[in-house]
C-alpha cells in the first residue's frame, strides 16, 4: 500500500478510537480492557481510568503467540486467569478503534467464555 493509504487508514482508526474513548471509561470495580494489535502480536491491558493505573496486562510477544484467531483465544484465556486472580469479573471492552470482527471479536468472545462479563 502507498503511504497515503496507510496514513488514511491510521487517521480513520484514530478518529474511531477518540469516539470510543469519549464514551468508555473504566473504574476499579469495572476496569477498561484496551486491546492493541500490531502486525505480528496482540496486547491487552485492564486499566482503572480513575486512578490511572494498569491492573493487569498480557503480552502476546512474551507468550510467543501471534496475531491470529486461534492464538487470540489462548491470549484471552491467560488474560482471564490473571483478571480472575485479581478479583476482576466484569469489565468494559475498549476495541481501541479496531473494527469488531476477526481477532478483536474472538478475543472478546473468549474473555466472555472464560467468565469475564463485558
């Protein structure tokens, strides 16, 4: 893709991200789960926006898991265990401007299957 197309895609994602963040906020009892997709890896973190701290995080690179649907399920399972160990059973999902399909959807559905209410 040309650099113009890539810049356009990035700017559109950032606009979607700003719209979402305007509506979504996390608190200690119900943190915000923010997801980030790079071309190779998947990252997620649970954030308390009131105290501005990260409560839990998962890094696909450290787990040696990539950015596809099967591996997103495994990353979500590890993340759900970490959340449950910290007493977090419900959260708000922040898709970070990404469209809710593919890897992002599988990650969210896997969290729900593990018992995290989104």
